[in-house]
């Protein structure tokens, strides 16, 4: 899983070893704003969606 900011810069990544239905991340390093999270399998992006961080 990879999280990027609106400029396309990777700000977080985590390797997932098994099928997961929920992923919890420590968002304290992320500033308020819009981000994109992508699921990457064998180097290929399979899914990208948006998320927002609001505190």
C-alpha cells in the first residue's frame, strides 16, 4: 500500500503480507489535506482511491 500527496510524492508505504480488509496507519505524520492511496501488487498499481485527513 502506498499513500501519495496531491503532488504525487510518496509520503507513506506499508507492505501487506496477507489479505486484509482493514488497514490502520499512524496518520500523525500526515498533514490535513487530500491524499491518494494505492494498492500495488508485484510493482503494478491495482487500485487508487482518494482519502482526506482532517483533524
